[in-house]
């Protein structure tokens, strides 16, 4: 049981270490947050920057149709801009299904945006250039999408860390009780055992 306690403790410390950085940035007048890859730990960044791993993740996103939005009871294709901007999007939807707000794209529909001229694009144009109005592409190759995935993973892992912490406390209590019982048993055995050289008739 001691080994199990050490393993749970190490895994919990690791999870907390790699998830302590990174969070969505609240935007004025927006119901959603924006996510930047550089805000997360290097270990997590390396996971999504691996080409093969990201290709598999992107395929899952495409098949799960996370970017098929409906805004309230409105058809997504006709959703007005103010309704979209007030929508509470998940980290994945915000990062993968729309261009980052700093790109200054013009809203047409939740998955269709008009790009500004090159002169109007901000100096950080990587994600802005990667955006496509193709529903199978959108911003799935953007760093903001990878950041959204990491934020979702971070939330899941933190919940797991909480469960691990509770489990660890229970294990520690059980282990401590077991150790006390074992010591008491040894003391009882020692008290009942006759002294050395004493012969019981």
C-alpha cells in the first residue's frame, strides 16, 4: 500500500505541475474566452505540437463535429453577430471554430468570416492566415485550437487531481491505521512472550 500511496502522490504532483499555467482570457463584450498556446506549460505544448498526435486530434474534432454550432433556437447560418458574440463557447469551440478576435475578421456566420486586407492584419498573423471558411478546416490548425484543447485537458486533469487527492487521504488514513494496528499487535506478542531462558512448566 505504501508503494500505491507514493504512485498516487507522484501522479498528482505531476498533474498539478503541468497544469498550473494557462487560462482563457476574458474579452470585453464577449461571452467566450480566447486561448493562447504560449500560456500553457512546455510539456503540454509539446504534446499538441507533435504532428502525428495533432493529426489524430484534428481528425477526432472533424468527426465529432464540434464546429456545427447552433445559437439558441436560431439556425446557425442565420445567427446575428450580437447573438454569436454573447454565446458561451467551450474552450475547443472558441479556439478551433472561429478566428481569434485579434485577427479583426468580419463576422458573417459562426463559421464564415471575411478576412481584412493584408495591411489591416495584426502583426501576429499565424492563426489569421491559417483560418479557412471551409467547415472541414476552419481554425483546426491554429495555435488557438491547440490552446483550446489544452485548456479542456487541463480542466479534466485538475478534476482528476482532486479525486486523486481525496483518494490519497483515504489511503494514508487506512495505511496509518494499519501501521498502528501492526505495532500494537507486536507489542501484545512481546508482552505475552515469556522471558528468554524461562521454561514454562
